[in-house]
């Protein structure tokens, strides 16, 4: 059955080509923040590390592999998160097998997007956390309506951003499908010169595509993970929550 456009979940993808710049932290914070704003949200973790589920304190039994394979019913692999409006499809090591399964079954990226849209039927937003490379990342890039690229404000990450944007452009060109919006999200902001200089460089290079409110490097972002709490549960009035709140407003506002 065809879905009407208004019933199709908007797909927000957090990605970059570098490890440790805040993809999972941002995915979980934005997905749970959307849920708190009354948006029915599904979080799909395509990384084999399965950090999104771990950050929320959820088991990784059935996983993204089962969702992307397209044979099981969503009720078999979608987990409640214990929070209103927020469900999750956890990531696990098995997700690494999806590339060969799709190749064997002749599943194109367009067909995989249909499978993903069916999983997200009835949700307002599908948030996808990605690994820093590989087929699951390429698939997520293809599917994105909104792409958010977290970039830590240090030299290696600024350099990695160019690779990420090149990969995004290549995939768009090859498959003739572009995200509506790409946001560059500065993360790990500190009060030192390196952070300020890199913010200025991002502003010069990317202007309006850059999110003006950086996510600060603060211990609360780590501590909430250790407690399996979202930033909204752990420190709702802190500066990390404030930054993710601004990002959500920008995403919802368009
Ligand atoms: N704003 C922040 N301040 C301090 N620590 C943070 C912040 N954001 C994330 N972290 C911590 O930094 C580490 C890396 O963050 P995260 O796991 O979100 O990155 P990632 O891009 O998903 O990494 P990977 O590429 O390994 O999946 C984690 O330990 C996380 O708790
Ligand atoms: Mg991660």
C-alpha cells in the first residue's frame, strides 16, 4: 500500500566520516528531545557498536539487521525505550551482514529506502545513527531528508569534515537523490582559541548551513550515558541540553 506524503516519517541522519565526534550522542539527544516535544519518533541505529541502545539502557537482541532485511514485521524488532513517543531499533554486530544480504537479494538503495519507510510507518520522525563508514552509512546518506554532520572543533575533525562532505556529494550525484537540508553541527566546543577559530572557519565556509549554537564539551554529556539517561532526564537545564534544544528547533522549524 502507498503511503500518503503526510504520513511519511521525516528521516534525520547523523553522520560523518570520523569516529567519536558525537553522532550517537546527538542521535539519542535529538530523538529523545523530539519525543519530549510530542513527536512520535523512531531511532534506528545502523552502527554495529550499538551505542544508541546502550546510551538509552536498552538490550540489543533483534537489531537493525532484521529491520533492513525487510522480512520480519516491525513489531518483532522495534523496541520501546521506556519513554513516551520514543521507540528504537538497536544496532548490533549482525548489522555488518546487511550489505551481503542486500547484494544477494538484489535490494537496491531505493528498495532499501522503501523497507526503512515501512518500518517508520506511523512515526513523525525517523532518526538514524550511523557508523563512520561502510554500506550502512551509504544507505543512511541515501535515505536522509535532513543530514546533520557533527564536527568536533579540533583540527583532525575539521579535516575529516571535508571527506564527509565529499562522500555526501558523491552519493547524491551517483544516485540522483539529495537531502533537503544539510546542517553542520559543531561539537566539543571549549573556551580555547582552537574552538573559536574553527567556529569562525566553519562560518566562513558554510554560512547558514552551520548550526550557530555549538554543543559544548561538558562532563554531563558523558555522565548521562553512564546512567543510561538522556540529557533531558539527566540535566535538562544544562548547556548541552540547551544546544540540542536549539538544534531541534532548527530542524523542526525547517
Ligand atoms: N558534548 C560532549 N561533551 C563531552 N563528551 C561528549 C560530548 N558528546 C559526546 N561525548 C562523549 O564522547 C564520546 C564519543 O561520542 P559519541 O559516541 O556520541 O560519538 P560517535 O561519533 O557516535 O562515535 P563513533 O564514531 O565511535 O560511533 C562518548 O564517550 C560521549 O559520551
Ligand atoms: Mg556512535
